[in-house]
């Protein structure tokens, strides 16, 4: 962790609390189900709710779950809502500073609008978000203040041709001063889309993460649709490439 991040978080060293650390880890890392939906699917026209979740595992880990609500139909322009909650953990420090674990819990309730076109869909969301974090190190646990802010979220699901899929996601949040972006491209193969993906994440603690890999998206099984991706990930502080895997599933009600 950088000196800048340490001073911002106001880190202190209270008495050791292993029991509190265990409870915190269990609460933050409780399993979620996985990912995001394709709002452009014509066969979802009579459905109004999609449940989704995601889990990313590498040198750091994060999982989330939630629901997307459409107030008319998925194949029409109209208002939408997105509710999400998630949590994760990552290592910080090194380079002469103590190695710490940062636990994070996030939640957001967003409203927005979807624009449906023949080639796909564009959806924009905005609304409040909240974040709670804690730092754990040798012999201490330090809870940080609850932060509230505003989140902007944009998605594009496009089919440039009948056999290709392009997706783009951008998320900006003020609660943690963070930004996330992901691009993917896929070609239809064996009932799904296979192709490359790239992602970036950064926040106000000077943490950065770059990911490059391959994905399989929109594979259907038993009423659920899946997205699986894997590749290499570079995180600041660690300064080395590590493998990552991401699993996602969504289901329309």
C-alpha cells in the first residue's frame, strides 16, 4: 500500500481481534452466484426480471449478485433498474511496508434507460452506491468509515454480424473513487461466443489491475446462461502476471 493510501485511510493499530477478522472474512466472501445479461435477446421479450451474479478469482477475488428489472419488455426501448451487492478481498503493501488484506463490501441501486436497435442494445444507469472496507494485518483489524457516493454504469451488447458479439462495460463510482472497463469480442462457436477480452480496474488508493484473456459467453444450460473467461492479470504492488478465472451465470424470471 502506498503512503498516500495509508494516510487517506487513517490506519491505526487497535488490539488484535482474530475472531472479528474471521467473521469479517466470512461475511465478505460468502458465495454469490454470477454475471450480466444480454438485454438484446428477442426471445426474452415477455420477461421482466433477470437475476445475475459474478465471481472473479486471481491474486485478488471479488463476487457480486443482483437483479435487472425492465418495466416493459426486453426488446423495447424503456426504463430499467439495476440492484447489485458484492464483496471482495485483495492484498496490499510490500516494498518495505506491511502486507495487508483489504476487505470490501459494495452495494448500488441504479435507474436507467435501454435503447434497443436491430444490431443490439445500449443501456445507461445512474444512482447511489455505498462502500464499506476494512484492513487486516499482523495482529490488527481496522474498519474504515462507510462511504456513500454516485455511480454511472454503461453497457453495450452489439452483434455486428449474425455470428459475432461485441460487449463493452464502463462503471465509474465516487464512493471509492474507482473505475472499471471491459471490452470483449466473440465469434459464434458450439452454441456460444468465443473470443478475446480485456479489462481494467483502478481506484483512489493507487491500486490498478489489467486483465487480458479469452471468454466463452452466452452458453445455455437448463434455463441458465453462462460466461466463463480466463487469462493473465497484472496488479500493482505485485508487479507480476498471475492467472485469473471468471465465472458468470444469469437467468430470466
